[in-house]
């Protein structure tokens, strides 16, 4: 009898542990991405295990660069439907798509601030690529970088006080951090490679980015002060454009390791790299769409 009780206890523990493992191997948050699978670039969303892939924009225009609002209710993205690159916002189900920029320049790379009230983006409206911040209704636009180089791809610190970006102002593209008003610019990486596409960790301590320092584009992580830089991927093809999940557990990115651009997900330490898309078209620019509650 005691032996049977022990066997049942062991079985219960195994089932419980397996359940925990399964819960940690995915995420309740969703993944936004862009794909040309419907003939031209559109914005899609899927579950964090790759199921349930849905075209959100459904337009004849080119739509790309999606980013989800912190409460998961909105998606900002870029569209060319009005003749040039503009920042748009829509509801997370794809309804009510609105042009926020309405500027003849190229306006790209939008990211919501952590309080959901502002959107950072980059634009060449003043002659070269600079980073701008606007309110979520498109008003109150202000430029926050001013260098003759390319200043691009802003992402906010979790407390909203700072913005990480890449710039080639000092020759090659490197990571920089500034206050959210553009003051106090600090260089984070100091190498001769191209360091691109930074995304801030939800705990505020690290930044994930892409670099070709080891010969081809791979995903790296650094502490915010530039210390402890380490590589998470190791393939001879492109591993690019990483984005940290809202729960801090995962990093989504694009890899060409299976012959064409696909969205992958790995744990934040680089382990358990899993492919989420399986389509011959180009799938790129994964960003997480937070799912609140539950
Ligand atoms: Ca524009
Ligand atoms: Ca610039
Ligand atoms: Ca693909």
C-alpha cells in the first residue's frame, strides 16, 4: 500500500514538473511580424508557439515594422498606402488603421513608450535619418537626435526615461542610449563591426542586438553599461532583428538558417531556439504583442 502511495506521488510530481516545463517553454504573449506570403509585405500576428497566424492589415499596400502597445490593445506599423513610408496605428485586431505622420519623408521604425502615450520613430524629414517622438495621436512631434549620421531603431527603457538606438555618427553603426528628451547621449558598444537593432530587456538591465563582429550577423546581449557582451546565436547565415518578450523570458528574431527568412524564438540565454514560421516567403521583424490579464 505504501509502495502504491509512493508510485502515485512520483506520478503526480512528474506530471506537475512536465506541466511547469511546458508553461515555461512558451509564452502567453503574441508575436507580431511582417511577411510577403500574400504577395507583398503585410503585418501578421501569431501565438508564441507559431500557431494561429493571421494577416492583420489586409491591404493592397506594403505594411511592415509592427510594434504592440504595452496594454496589447494597439499596433503601430509602417505603411506606404499613402505614397511614402508613414507611421500608422490600428487596433490589435486590425481595425481602424490611421496615418499618424502624413509627411512626405520616410517615417519608419515606430515603438510605443512603456506608458503607451508616445511613439518613437525615425524619419529623414530634416535631411538625414533622426529619431523623433510624438504623442500617440500623431501630435506634438519633436526631434530628439541631431547628428549628420543615421540615427535609427529606437526602443524605450522599461521606465520610459531613456531610449536605446543605433547610429553611425562615429563611423560604423554602434549602440547608444539617451534620455527620452534626447539629452545625455552615451555610447554603449565600442567595436569596429555593425551593431544594430537594439531591444531593451523588461528588467531594464540588458539590451539584445544584432552584430556582425564574428563574421556574419548574430544575436548578442550586453549589459546596459556595455559590459558582459555575449553571443546567443551561432550560424553562418543571418540571425537578425531580435526583440525581448514582455515577460523577459524569450527573444524573438529572424533567421535564414532554414533557407529563407523565418521567425524564431529562443530563451533569453540563447537556449531552446525554436522556429515559429514555416513559409517560403520572407518572414521578418518579430515584435511581441503583450497579452494582459489571465
Ligand atoms: Ca512619410
Ligand atoms: Ca542623424
Ligand atoms: Ca519564411
